C-alpha cells in the first residue's frame, strides 16, 4: 500500500470537518453545515499562513 501525504487545500476543508464531526466527542463542538461556518475557513487560512507548517 502506497501512502501519499500532501498539504491540505481549501478544497479538502469539508472532508476535514466531516472527519472531526464523525468523532463522538467532537460532534458536540463541531458544526457540519452547508456552507461551512466561516470560522472553519478562517482557521484554515490562519494555519495555512503559518510558515512552520
């Protein structure tokens, strides 16, 4: 099995939030909606701007 690791893109954000939402504990704090809450997009951009990552 080959594993390919890449940097997430904004197009991956819905899938990332969905993974978080599927966790039993995270369901209480995550909001899976269409469109995603702007806080997720803002957080994604903040992480994406981090030069260490």
